[in-house]
C-alpha cells in the first residue's frame, strides 16, 4: 500500500476545509502572487465586475419608481450575461466550466433562461502537450514513465477541464486508463476560486439574492467539491465504495483501482470502455434489450439515492457504459474486451458500468429520512407526504405556502400519473402552460432553496430521466418508482414496529380519554368560553395586502387630483397666482409620494 493510498478521508476533508477557509478569508485581500496567475485573475475579475455593475444599474438603480420606465426586461439581459460567461468559460476552461455547470443546477434561484444557457457547457477542452503530461507522471512516481507503464498512449482518450485520460498497459499486459491532472492545475484552480470568491462577496450587496441564498455556504460547497475533484485518492475511494455498495448486484460493474500505479496527480483504473450507454446502435447490435438497460439503469440510480446514499453525481452518457456478457449459447469462458466487436445474440445479458467518481454526492443522515419519505409519497401518490418530505429536507423557504404546494403536487399526480416519458415530452408545453396559469403564484415565488447535496441528486435524476427516455421512449418512471416506494414503506414498517406499537398505545389512551375531553369542550362552548381565531392563507393575505396598497394609491390619487384641479382653477383666474402653482406642484409631490408608499 502506497503512502498516497494511506491518506485518510479525514485528512482529505481537513485539507479541503483548510484551503476553503483560506480562499474565503483572502477574498477581499490581494491574492498571493506565488499561487495566482494575475493575467487570468484580472480577466475573470473584470468579467464579474461588469456583470455586477450591470446588476447595480439595471436591477437596483433603474428598479425605482419612474426610473423603471427606462428599464429593459431582465430575462433577456441575464440570458445575455450567461451567454457571455459561457463563451469565457469555453475560452479559458478550468474551474469556470465547473462553475457554469454548478450554477446550471440552481433552478431554485436562477431563471430557466440562465440555467438553460449554462447547461450547454461541455467539460471538453484541448489536451495538454504529451511532453508536459509525461513529465508530471515521472515527477509523481520519481522514475521514468516506461518503468511504470509498459506502454502509454500518446493520444488522450479525452481531455476535461481539470484532467485528461490516456490508455496504457501494465507489465502484465493489463490494459488500463490513466487519469492525469493537468500540469499547473493548482495555480489555475487557485486563480479561478479567488476570483469566484470575490464575486460572491460582491453579490452579498444584492439583497434579492443574498436574502435567498447563503453565499458563503454556496462558495464553501463549490470550493470543497472542486478541491475534492483534484484529490484522486478520494476518487479512488469513491469507486471502491460503489463497488462495495453493489457487490451483491450482478447487473452492476465498477472498475478496479490500481493503487500501486496511482499517485497524487495520477489515478490508474481498469479499462471498462465497453458500449457507451448512448450508443443505441451498438447496444442493439450486441442483442441487448434497450428497454431492459433503461429499467436497470433507473433502478441502480434509485438504489444509490434512496438506499446506499452514495450518488454518482455526473452520470452523463460518457460516464456510463453497458458491458456485454456471455450469452447462454456461447462457450463457457467467453468474455469481451473493451472496444471488441460483440456478435449479435438475442436478449444478451449485460452489466451497467460507471466511471469517473470525482463528483459523488454523499447524502447526509439528516436528509436520508426525507428522501425515503419522498419516494414513499411518490410511490403511494400521497401529496401530503411528498410536501412533508420537502419540509423535513429543509428545501422550503419559511414563506412557502405549504397547502398551495400540496395542492399543486396532488394536481401533478392526477394529470401525469402513468404517462410514459416519451408522452411527457410531447405534452410538456401544454402541461407547463396549465401549471403556469393555475399556480402562477408558486411559479413567481419559487419557494424552494436546495442545498448542494440535493442539487447534485436532482441533476443525477434529471440526467437519468433523459438517458432512460433515449434508451426507451416508452419508459414509464412511475411504474419503476412505485416498487421502490413500496419496498421502503415495508422496510419502514418492519424496522419501526416498536415505534408503531408505542404510537398505537398513545392512540388508545387518547381514544379512552376522548369522551371526557369532548364533555369539557361542549361545556365551555355552552358557557361562552371558547374563542375562535382565524388566519388568512398566505395567498389570500397577499391579495389583501395588494388590495390595501391599491386603496392607499387611490386615496393619494384623489388627493392629488383635488390639488391639481384647485391649482388649475386658481391659476386660470389670475395670471400671477403663486398659490395655484404651489398647489399643482403639491399634486405632483403627492403622486410621487403615494407611488413610493404604495409599492
């Protein structure tokens, strides 16, 4: 076991937290020139500064009475900023791509025009020169790379913003994939995170965002995720954790980690580049049933979310493969190597293979019960239970109208239950139009705020839905979710039988005391000792508040019109009547004052 492998998860976490604290504390200070590429830093900082001044001018200064008449619609402007950021991220790569992908998840605070623009960012940029990659590998192992790998491909399999991968052979002939951090990535990451931390500090002055989002928390989450992606030991341990989670599932395969050929900036894994899950023709050519692949893939991800609680947060088509297995008609020891042609055999068995475990969401204990509650609620079509899970997970804002959300959830179940994925795509526009009309108040308020761990789960489920539909247009997510909900409900009942028994005893005591309590209540009612206190629902209360503002505005307008008419009459009777001019000026002041008070 190498020193690299012996590094504990606690040491990884402590190092990440130390670097996070340093990043946050230095956000208003001049960055350390030994860690920062100042040319890059200034370019990123200038972009964020222009965006920040854009917000100040258009969304704060011009968002005032009278001045707002000159204000252009916000969504096209924000979409333009997102588009320009996308261009910058593609040009410069690095953490900027990761930030764009991260922000594309924030559907709870950003409009779809912005998240949609950022969602198109691809983590694919030009590869590093081979010489610099080999030099870094040799520095990692302290010897020539030929002594580590028997063969090393000069052409990369792929190049992402933080790392790139090459095929290689070990001395025993085993084909492996070597994942290597980009040379100089430490400086690039420190530069980008310093600029991003500064931008987050600027955003604190924008109350519309800072009151809805803990920006320091958001910065910490993003910084920690980035630092952990740079730690290949953490990625290797994640792979081993997934292998342990699915050790008893013959339909899942996780690549082996070769620790003796891994180091701080180099991770060597078994090559599992079989058929990409998006290669529909390749899957069919091997005789594998696409509908079965869709169903198995869905079940495996649901198992990650609701049972093992370790979720592959980036299962895009490039990170999931289908491994063809021996058909019963083939010789007993038949195996297939990656990229090897596979002969057609009807209903060929297969395994789902995951790679790239740098982005893994570990669901904390406090949210697991809420997620289980959610899937049980979905499986039983219980809108109350679903909304209760939102509350338990802490994703609802304090001002959220819980009853209204429950009503919308029940309506969604009624209108979409049993509809297949392909049909959902066809009816999406009509359903969106319906929900926008019926639940306009919820659409405008967006009463949700999702923590990062749940955002990555949402991203995973979103990718899962799209990929399952691509595999099988007739895929029915409800039919696949119900068994999971029923299974969890049975487990909950089985594991909590003592709690159920205690609750039954409490209910029995309550029922036994009920006649006496009812008698007391009726006695109090007869004596007139019962008071009834009512409260308006949040949406009704807002309607009343809007009505009050309208009445106040009307009062000011009546006063202003009276002053205007009186001033005009006095001015018309005498050519130089200062009182009339003063009254008309007062009318204008009343209009402005009333407008300000009635907003």
